[in-house]
């Protein structure tokens, strides 16, 4: 079970510790530009986080098309901050997952799902979506955001959120490894599990129950929600998602404590909410609210 949470504050460019009683402290004061996804090694003493990088200068709104994202690591207490993937080797680092000694992440404006070892070596693209031949950019509907890995089944899942509040979001599944004779650009084992979602963001999979959880920052009533659904078997229709909680202020990060039956959700208004995922779990509550912050990625740290 979790005994505290680590969350990324994109405004303060920091890793914050949030105890379950709501106490907030700073673990890493300088993460780098626009931190987004965070994981921990349950068998070790380190955390890793992705960076979206710096927005393009002169853009009318946040434009992360310049390739200056990266990946950092530190001890759980915030010491020994190191660069794992150099700034510029990722366009826009988004949600991060850890499985079997590898890191997996989505690169939004890069239109990629990538993997490396925990030290950043053996970096490889697993999924590469198409680019507009005229601009060289990845269309917004093909930008990859959230990721979850089921290492036992050899499967990875990711979201492509689509336009803001556009009801064009999708969740995909493919094998962890590229099929023999295929490439990241041309692989044929990609399945679309859900489509027409408001704007799915981060994912979490409970492989023991084949349940997928995700946040959605789209428009109400289906957006700004926490959702779950059973993972469909290959070739079958995915079930209609269940909304576990709603009325978030731009829901982003997600960490599920399966032992406690609680999902922790961050939002861009600087809140962390605890949502029950089963009937015997405690009632929903706001764990912490930090005005002036904007929380993105979250990870639970066990005792």
C-alpha cells in the first residue's frame, strides 16, 4: 500500500511529496522544464520523470513542437539528480511507465512510444505515428500521451487524446516488441480498443484483474473524469467505460493503489483526489490542494 505520493508540479518545475494526511513538501526543487510523467522502481530507491521541454518562443499558446524534452532520475529522497535521456533526444516527454528493467514513455509532439533501459541506454522507438508531409509535424489526433505496460502479457497500451475537448480520443494496444520484419512506423499488430473518447490522458493497468484505468480532461459529462473498463480480448468489442469520478479541473496524472482500492488523480488546479475503486474502500476525498501549482504526473511510494 502507498504511504505517500510524489507528484510533479509543472508550474514550480518540482517534485512534491504529498503525505496521505495532506502534508506537502518539496523533494526535487529543479526538475527541468515542464515535468510530466513520473515512476519509481519498487525494488530500488530511484524515481524517473519525463520533461516536455520548453515551449517554442513566440507561440501564441503552449507549443512544444521544438525537440527539447528529456528524462531525469533521482533517489526517492530527491538527491543524486541525473540526466537519463538528454534534452533534445525527446520532443515532448509525457506519461512514463516502468516494467522489466525498462522505461516506456510517450512523446506527444514526437508521435512516438519509446523505450530504454533504466540508465537511458538501448533507446528505441516502438510506435511511430504518421507525420503531415507538408509540415513535417504529427497531427494532433496522432500525438501519443498516456502509457501503461502489462509485462506479463507482453502488451502495451497508450492514448492519443486528439484535439482539446474534441471527442476524438483513442486508446490503443500493441505488443511490447515490434513484430519480426516490421518497423515502428509500419507494425500491423496495433489495435484500437476505444475511440470517440473526450480526451484520454494517463493510463494505469491492473494486470491481475485486466482492468484499465484512465483520466480524461475533455468536456463534461464524459470528460474531466476518472474511468475504468475491462480490457477486451483480441478481436472482441471493448466494453463501455465506467466513470468512477468526475468534475476534475483538467484531470491528468493517475496512480492506483490496488491493495487499498484507491486511485489518486492529479489535476492542473493543483489538487490530488483519492477515489475509491471498489465498494469497501474509503469515500472519495481531496488529499491536497496547493494553490498556484499545476500537478501532472503522480506515483505512489509504498511502505
